[in-house]
C-alpha cells in the first residue's frame, strides 16, 4: 500500500537554554502506520518542564512510549473505535515508563514532567490528544481555514500548564475530528505566540499556509529529510529566536 502522507519535522534549542547551558527539553516524533482502515499518520510533540531536572528524558519518554502504544493499538484495532478510556491506558503506560526511569535515577516522577500533544490522522476521522500546552493546527478537506481543535492549557499562574506526570492525574483532552484532514502542524509552546492568536483563539492562517507550501512542492514519498533540515534552520533563525527564547518543535504533515 502506498504511503498517504508526506511530512517534515524539527526541533531547536531555545536561546535561553543556550545561555544557561541546559539541553533542549523538547522531543518530537512522527510515523505512519498501516492499518485495516488504511494509513494512520501519528505525530507527537512533548515539552519537558523547565523546572524538572530530567525534563529532556521525560519528553523523550513521553513521545517514544506514546508511539509504542499507538503501534500496539492500531495493530489490533481501528482508529474509528478509539475511546478516551483507550487513551487513558496509553497515558498510564507513559506514566509507568516515567516512574520506572525515576526509580532507576533515584528521582521523583515530577522530575521528568513533560507535556504531550499529538494527532492520529486517519482516512475519515482524526483524533487530537492533549496534555498541557503546545497545540495541533489542522486543515480539513472541506475548509479553507486552519483549526485548533484543542487549545493550549494555561494554569492558574503565568507560564504554568499541565504535565503527564501530574498527581493524581493529568488534565487530558481527547478531541475527535470528523472528516478528512488534509494538512496538520503539531508544535510545542515555544512557537505558540508566532502561530496562534490567544485573544480570538484562532490559528494564524498565513503562517501555516506558508510553511506547508514547500511540502506540497516536494516529491518525497514520506519523510522529507531535506525539508526537515531546512525547518530546523528556520527554527534556529534570528527572525524566530528574536520572538521566542524557548525550545521549539514543529511537525508538518500533508496528505498525498
């Protein structure tokens, strides 16, 4: 079966992290799975909490464990039958993986605190899964405007949000998107201010249309490595870093 998605992705360390000598605490991953209902494109981004001592390991664990849970589920079931209880099982598996790493490191689970935002895009239905900030923006086949199905969560105090490791449980939002998703972007909170209008709670359409244009012109059958490298260069550019000093992750997907 021919792959049905083309994608590119990159992450970049924030200038504030460079100044303090801390590593990039974002992690991002994307993969296409072949299922009985057709290809399902999965993209996930996680941002480790700046206050967490093992944040970079937390975000990596979130993404990789999430992908493993998706692969296991889609191998035996369908995206259209996915329930919130299923997603809670995935979250529990991520929390268990973090607990294991915390115990091995003689640390606390909250030392691995990280957010999670993801999309599973199928043939006729898609699912957005969200814990914390960052977001998914998408464009359906029947619409010209970009949508943000689940808005970034901001806590009671400035620069606070929810994390997968929250006790007793995280603030999980599962949103089902009916219809055919043609394009999507998954990103961490490092570029929220560049791409979202927090007053009107809308996506900045020109930004996403501009970013998807090279992907539309590409001939790559799946992951476009050249565009991914160019995307990393863009995230590291002065024009972006002058507007945000945080880590930045961005995955772009296009149905082909």
